[in-house]
């Protein structure tokens, strides 16, 4: 009842009910370090970089990559330093021309109303930010003052342009749009079209679409070559079949992305007993596309460790037709149900198809027939299928 009222999430209620009171509730366990975290950040620390000067060769990218406090501090110091530098220049011009000496009323100053360094600093601010209070101005008496005026205006425009460009790029970064691209917390392995398939669900919370969206998967694990070379992060692409060519998807509603585990798959020898936290296995999922509103390419990433892959389960349907339109229930985005699945590897299943014939598949399809009668006649041909067809 608490989960229906929204006080306690439904996933938490189901987890607590399934616990065994005899087992310890809290236990520490060693888990494989992630290469890519669930939110898409790469878990890689760069150390002992000797050529730090390479970052200064691309100053703009370095400023964009900095955190907001550091960026604002750099821009504040840039304005203050430029104002102080040109204030010193204006004060030196006035000092060299004799404008600071009292009692010389007939002398035409280079800059009017400059009597100290404070007034020179105020004039520097007025020139660079084009305030123009009217109390101080440059005369034609000193050509050097006119040259300094031109240089300060150019420097001020350059600082403003760099500052506005960095702020725009930081606020419109690609990973900001990726915050509304979500993946299921767990991946599943179950039978689909008579083959074992690795499946996950992806969705977009915004109405604005991702144009030319593509998705790809990689297996990251530690391997050793025949020569004895240890590769700590060996990346292997997972082939994905698609009848239209490539890995393009139409991400209007949540999709179930699946990979057929066949002889060409790196998961061909994966068994249910291998899905534990000690198994050296991580599947990285990368979704790329162009944001429709801004035209900026964005990328969303996530990963699944071995203990985050559920064997013998399937995602529940969340797309339904209501009042002439399709509605998506995101409260069931990551929910799964158990389905009959052979407890063997894909290799063993290919060698002995009788394991599949012994499964009660008809009873597993029973609860879904009523909602998918019209769709059951046309089987999807692509390996990337909408959730309504799953």
C-alpha cells in the first residue's frame, strides 16, 4: 500500500520482501572497478603528465573544461588585471605630460580630470566597458593617448568575446542534453525469436528529438594475448544487426536495444553462473546523436557489470495506446519480469536445441497476448525494435 501511495518506491518494496531474514543484511564485497560509471563518466585518472604545456596550446578548450568557480575567477582576474594595466598606462601618460602637477592651468592635458592613480583607474574602467560618464575624456594633445585608447578597446573586446564564448559553450555542452537520455539500471538476457539476446532499454525524456541517433556497445574486460601480454582494458565491439543498415534508431519512445548472442558475439560462452560481481566483464553502451534544437552532437554513456545483468528476465511493456495517441509510463521503465530461459550458454543452446523446445514459452506469452494481438502477426526484423513491439 505504501508503494501505491508513492511513499516507498515499488522496487524497494519488492527487494525488501525478497530478502532472506536468515542472511546478513549488510556485507562488504569487492567489486570490479568500472571503466564507465552509470552516469556516463569515465573512471580514468590521468597521472604523471609531464607535458603540461600542451593544455595551454588550446586555451579555449582548457577554459571550457574548467569548473565554474575556476572559470569565473580567471575572467574576474583578467578584467582586473587589464584595468590595472591600462590604468598604469594612463597614469604614466599623465605624469610624463605634466598633467598631475598642480598650478598649470593653461596646459591642455592628454586626458582631462586625471589627478591621481585612482582617477586613472576609473578612466580605464570607463574606456574598457564603454560607460562614458562624461567627466574624463582623451584630447588630441597626445597621440600616444589615442593609441592606448585604441589598444584598450581591442583588448576589452577580445576578453568579452572569449568570456561570452566560454560561458555559452559551458552552458550548452553536449553532456547537458545527455542528462535526459536514460538507460535501464539493469540489462537482461532472455530468449527472443528463438535465440539468447542481451537486452537493455533506452529512452529520451524530452520531446525534442535526437537526430541521427546511433547506439553501439562494447565489451571491456581484462585479457591476455598468446604471447603473454596483459591488456587490462581490452575493448571488443558487440555486433548489432539492423535491416536498414548501421545502428541508427528512431528515439521517439523508449526502445529495447538487443544483441543476438551468436557465434560472433563475445558473450557466446557467458553462462548464468558467470553473472556475479567477481566476474571481469563490463558492457559499455554509447548513444550518440545531434540535438534537434541546438545542432550540437551529444553522447550518453552507461555500463553494465556482470552482476547488473539479469538472466531469464524481460522488460515489461510501458508504451500503450490511449485516446488515439501513445503514452509512455516511465514509472515502469526499469521493471522486469521472469521468463523461461535455458540456464546454459548460447554455445550450448546452439549445440542442443532441445533445451529450447522444453521451455513453456506459451505460458510466458499468455499475459501479453491481450495487449499485443495486432502486433503478434508481424514479427520485427531488426535487432533494434521499439518497446511497443517487445
